[in-house]
C-alpha cells in the first residue's frame, strides 16, 4: 500500500525534474547573476511551502512572492534567503514585513508617501514602468521620487536595495522591438539612480521569457517562475530560443495530478449523463466516476470535451463537470475498477496530458490551469 492510498486526489512534484530545470537556468546565467524563484500564487499551483523548500535546497538565490503573507509563510518554515514581495503592500502589513525581513515593492508616488508617513524601515525595491502600463513609476516621476528617498529627514535612503521592471511581451518574439525599448528605458532609469548616488542597487528585469530570449536583460538577477515549473511561456518562445540563440534547452514539467476511480457502471444507448442531461450515450460503454470537479480545479469548460487517463487508456469526460464529481467513458471490455489510479495532468503509460492541452481546449493558458489547482489538495515530492 503506497502513501497515496488514503487520498482521492493528490499532486506529485517530480524532484528530478526540478533539479533539471534549476540546472538549465543556472547554465544560461553569468556566475554573478542571481536566480530568484517566483513562488507567488501557491508556487503557480505547485505548493508554496513544498516547492520553495525544495528550491531552497537546490540553490536558488531568493524568492519572489505576491504578498507579505506569502513571505511570512516561507519564513515560518525556516527559509532565510531574500524574499521580495512583488505585489503592493498596504500599511497594515508593514510591521510584518519588517519583522520577517521581507523586501517590499514601491511602485507609485502614493505608496512611497504612505511608506514615509508610516516611518517604515523595511528594505524595498522601486518598480519602474517601462511599457507594461501596470505597476511602476514612469521615468518622468523618478526625480521627484528620488528626492523623497534621498531626504535624510525620512531615513529610508539606506533601505532602498534595488530597482526593477517587468517586460510586457518578452515571450512574444513578434514584439522584440518593444522589449528592447523597455530595456533602454530601464537603463535610463538606472542612470538616474546612479546619478542620485545609488550605485550598488540590485537591478532585475527578466522573468522566464526574458531570461531565455534576452541575455542582455539578466543584469544582477532574474525572476523565474514558469520555467522552473517546466513551462515555456509560449511555443514560439521555445522555437525562437533554439533557432536564434542556437541552444536546445530542455524544460521538464514537474507536476502530475492524480485521482482514483470511485465507482464503475455500465451505460447503454440513450442514457443521459449528469446535470442538465447535456450528453446522450451513443453506444454501450463503461462509465467511471472520478471524485474530482471544478472545485478541485478541473475546469467546467472541459465538460464533454476533456479527458483523463486510466490504466493507460484515454477516457473522455461525459456531460457536465460537477463541483466534486465527473463521469468519463471507457470502451466496453476495458479493465477498470474502483480504486484504479486516474491521471488528470501528467503521464500514464504511453499517454500524457499536459496543462497546455487543457488550456488549449478551454481557450486559456497553462498558467491559469495550474494556479487554479485547489491549494487544499495534498502535494508530495516524488
């Protein structure tokens, strides 16, 4: 009896695949460029604490989270490396940031004023909007921001530790010119900070796409999320990396999602399946009931369209995906019984279902598929 026997669903994280992905990214970075692991959104669905603990042991240099709350969870389990909070932080969490040595992001004048007003003595990075038009100071706003930061009355100058930006389309090779323009704006911003006396700041700009396609954007650190989990940002990015940079690097998906068959029954011609009677059986089949639904993260949009793997066989979803259950079809004569293992994402026999496959059917992206995996589902390192 294996360790999964008491679970009706669980997620497996492949340690060897994580090791391979970390090595892949370190192989394309200069020795002085730090590798920060982006673990926001429950480590893209892979388990915030579980994955971060593994990445910590494998030698990443730091972590990026979305919130101070996520950062505090990492500190609580003994992670001591730098943690940068990428998202905005409201004043009510400033004290937690200080106590847990979490580096904050300041991305606009209002946030900087609040930071000063609250007399926060937390380390922080300034985010610069070079064309994403989301978070960040425009270049024109930086002189005023620098005056505030440099003002000895506020006492925050020595707490500024870095500057960074985020690319809008680094993974889309058709927008290379736009990414280059963003890089140039970031260099202009860096010059402004250097002229203001900040010559030893950590500079970073690249996420996974930028890290793979724009070596000139590596600077002092890169922020890699999807790549460490084994995902290319786009298929085009993978092709571009191989053709233009003449490198063939392998990224290995690290997540498999499993369940079990909870019930088996025969269906005959004309039987109607599930809520709203949306699918009619067109020939006798074996139906397997899977105790998984949209609450667990299996999209309702896969109703009558998705598939799972059972004993190496592909089984189509029948009718509506319910909140906690769904029905799948197998040919007559298939050997399937209660307790048989089901694969929703991952490999089973010679068949594989990728998060990209589910995303394509639902007109989404792999990021959305994996980040919506219910955080209550038990994760294991295998």
